[in-house]
């Protein structure tokens, strides 16, 4: 394994070079006084390891001045498990500390779905003003996972108003979302527009040397000393886009195998971890069909029908493409599922969809959102 530069303290005079991997300690609200409803997952490491894929996030998070001088609200965008919540808490706690808050009272972390629930309860109890006052007054507010309230239009409108009110009061707000709000189907225009005027930071799951360093550090945390060949074997055997939590699970599997077999780390332990991290049983074709149909507001039988209506053909072809991509089913089997079509028809639909995905942004977004819904 090639060496990396692991920098624990910020050095703003010299930006990291492209190949550098940096680390910085993560600030968190004290555990004993965190708000119970925040449901913040425990951090896996007390520091954030970032490579070139998260260079901007690392640069911003390590600044001595408040990140909110760069924009408000701060929007962190990235896949699940990429570290959005950890960075949101880090930035928020550092700012709250500068304001004189040394406990968790300066930061409120609230998942968007929790905000929607509390909004509904406040409306039902005719006590909306109390919730508004609470949201507006908290020194730093974190709203996590905006993409999970696409089915809550009234809550979205209220949240948009609260973000605007906080901006006018110069109260810092941090938002997280799996994708840019403009790319999330179902988010209201008001919420989208209030989310973007500040600073948007893209976060990626660890890759390359960053992932290698993470695996090594996670192993050391458990007292496992994996040599370079074993780390490389594990890295190459795991899916390339796994979040940090999944990497941690793989390391724990290695540790479990070693303890069960009273053996030091070895190839067999690594192979066991790779096998455990492999995807579960493949997704049924019925689930793909139903998910695609719901997304395009169609019925599953429409995708299996002989209809040549353009919007149905488009959805059916995308469903076939997904089926070929995420299952081991043959094109003949896929064709039989989608109304008894022959293999040449399925191949044509798949190739046409692949071609369209390069230039059709709307279809590409649909494919990404459907992949998320299917968990693949």
C-alpha cells in the first residue's frame, strides 16, 4: 500500500495537493445532553478522513473562521453514509462554541421527517406558533435528509418559511440532502429555492487511498493489525461505493472471524468479510416493475402490456434496463416478464435506454432515483 499524508491539524496556508489524504477531529454535542429526538448515530471514528473526492468539504470544515461567513444556509449533498450528518454537526458545534455555547443547547439537530411530524402535530393542536418560535430561535439548526419529505408538501412550505426567517435573522442553518434539491422529484419550489442561496458542498463516499486509510483506521480501532496485502484484498473485494458504516461492518466481520477461530487476521477472514458484505438476494422483477410504474404514475400491467404509447415505452424500457443491470436474469427471462417480448426486443430497449441516458438528463435522474428506491 502506498503511503499517504495524514494531517490532523488544519494548514490553510498550503492547500492539500491532489493526492493528499487529510484528517481532522470531529466536533460533536456532548452525548449526555444531546436532544433525544435528534437520533444522531454514534460516530465510527473521532475524526473525518478526506481525500481529493472531498477536498472542498475538508477545506471548509477545517477553517478557523465560521463556515457561515461563506454562506447561509449551508447545504451538504451526497449519498447516504458519506458523512453529511457528521460534518453538519461538526460545523454547527464549532460555530455554537464561538457564540459561547459549550453544551448542546446551541445546536438543534432535527431530521426533516421529524420536522414534518412535529409540524403535523402542531397544526392538529393549533400550536404552530410555538414550533415556529423554537425553530427560529435556536442558534444553529440542522435539518437532515430533505429528500425524505417529498410526500409532505405542507411541511415543506413551512420549512421553507422557517429557513427564510432564520436567514433574515442571520441565524445559521445547515441542510443535508441525498441530491441537489433541484434534482429531487417532489420537493416544492419554495423549499428548493430557500435551500440553494448559501453554500452548497458536495460530499462523496470514500474512494481510492481515502478508503484504504479508512479501512486501516477502522481495523486499528478494534485492535486489528491488517497488513497491506490484507487491506488491499479487502478493499478490492468490497463494492466500490460502500459508505463508511458498511466498511466498518466489514472490519467487524474480520474481527469476529478471528475471534471465533482464535486466529490472527488472514485471507480466510478477509474472504468471510467480503462474502458477508455481498448484496443480499437479487431484487425480484416484480419489485422493479412496481417501483418503476409508481415512479411514472402508471400501473404495473401497463409495463407488461403491448401499448406503444411513448411514455409507457419509455418507462418499460427503463425497467428492462434496470432489470438487466441489477439482476442476473437473462434478456429472454426479462422479455417474458414484460409481456412475452423476445430477446431482440429487450436488447433493443436496453441499448436505446443506455444511449438516451448519456444525453437525456431527465431520464438519467429517473434512473438514479429508481436505483435509490430499489437499494442498488
